[in-house]
C-alpha cells in the first residue's frame, strides 16, 4: 500500500554524487528538521542520521547513474523511497541558485507538498534482468571493437581475412599468420585472445539470461515482442527489462521521450530547430532497438521501404535511429493492445543474398573472359 504525503512525519531530499551526498529533512509544515553533508563512504553515519528522524519517513533521491546502491541500502530504513526526476526538477527549478543543499531542500519541500516529479524504481528481480542486458551490451561492444581492429589490420596489409569468429580467426592465424609483419601478427593474436574470451563469456551470459527468473508480466511482454521479426529472446528481454511496465506511460510519445529518442528542439526568435536526440534514457534500450530495427527491415518489405526513404533524406545512421524509434512505438502498441505483430510482405533474405552473390561472380567471370583484341591494321 502506498502512503499519502499526509501520513508522513519527515520528508527527506537527497542530492547524490559520486563521492558526496547531501540530505535535508523537513517536517510537514516545511520546517527544517536536520541536514547532513558527508562522504558516500560514511554509510554508518547516514544510517544513524536517518534513524533519528521522526517516523514514518518519505525519502526521495535525485536520479543519477549511480543511485542504485543508495536505494538498495536505505529501502528498508524508511517507509517510502522514490527517485526524483532530474529533468523535470530542472524545468521547475527556475532561476534560483543551484547547489547541493538547495537541490536537496527543494526535493524535500516538493515531497511535503506532494508535487515532486517521481520516477520508476525497478524491483530486485527486474533490476537483475536489467543488469544482465547491460552486461550483454558491454560484451557485444567489446567484441565488435576487437573484430573491427582485426579487420583494419588486415586491410592495412591488403589481405583477405577469415570469417571473424574466434575459431575461424584462430585457424586463419595458424595458416596465414606469416603474411603479416611480426608486430601485426602479435597484435592480431592479442585481439584474437580478446575475441575468444569474450565469446566464452557471452555464451555463459546467454545461459544466465535464459535461466533468470521473471514474473508473468515480463514473460507475457517478451512473447508479444518476439512476434516482431528481428526481436528474439535477447532483444525482447532487454526491451522488457529496461522499459518495465508499459502501462506507466500514457502514450508512445511519453515512452519515446523517456527513452531519449526524441529530438532536442531549440527555439530562438520564433524559429524552431531540431537537434540531436536527447539520449536521456537507457543507452542499452536504444542500442537494442536500433539493432533489432535493422533486422526487422531485412525481413519486412514495408519497414525496409520506409528505411530507404529515410536514408535518401537524412543518411543511414540517422535513419537507423529513426527506425529504432518507430520500433519502440510498435512495441508499445503490441503490449497495449495485447496483439501480435502483423508483418508486411516478407523479404526472403537468403534468396536475395544468393542472387547478389551470383551476380558478383558473373561480373567477375565476364571480366576475366574479355580478351584484348589487337587493332586492325589497314592493308
């Protein structure tokens, strides 16, 4: 049961940083009860300070990338704990002087007036799924960077390399490593070690992601999302875990804004200019959406036509981001209506790739068959 603001005797605002934390406590009329500024390592001091406050206590901490430890530690010391939306607080702050004590006091006073913009705190089970998905992203990025470095090394040596998985690259290095310079061969071997180790870690992580416990709502969302071509078990798990309950968003526009996929609009002198995306939400969610959107376009002719129009107008990179935003809207509609995805005309990607490969081979054979004929000499 969620208690109302009138039920609390203390309201605590927290401004958290990497090395310091500032806490301000007020009573229901708005008078300051206590304040504390200390190092984040002095957790026993913070514990003792919180226990001295009149109960029940409502605490809110301003959202930041390293807020998780604070919530986990003090969740059980107070009657209610929330995350204050940093973006909305900045909009409401106005022109007052910004510092840590003022920020913490502003959160506490807004809590007492029941006006503080609050965020969503995932339960421990959902947070565990988020951590698995974010670890998968970090390993995938490490693997991609290592493979890119190996390909660049082969391009510099003008060599045609292997298929870049660990086993194939290892066989190629044993058979053709002598064609590289000694320094390049050692560097290629170092990157190969990174690739093979990362692949082993990804296999272990994949098993952990499949076996991780999840509630019925997350499982239902995953089943709906997997009806979209391009969204498999991994992408569906990441999207479902990062978004959480889709019902907490009134519409898809709010979900796009929360995910950081909306453009940053700049207005001046009556003119509005659209900038880059805000990137305000989860980077893992945006990465998964853009990756899955490209795969969807390879399977659905209708989505691929939209993507090609966007590429001709704004370029490939921005088009992929726009398709990721479009996919997020599709996911929201699927979960809201409880209906599977209806795919447009299917693209047989295997047949298309085979035809393109055959066309390239045909052009190469035609080029080899052309013989230079001598010029006719007039008799």
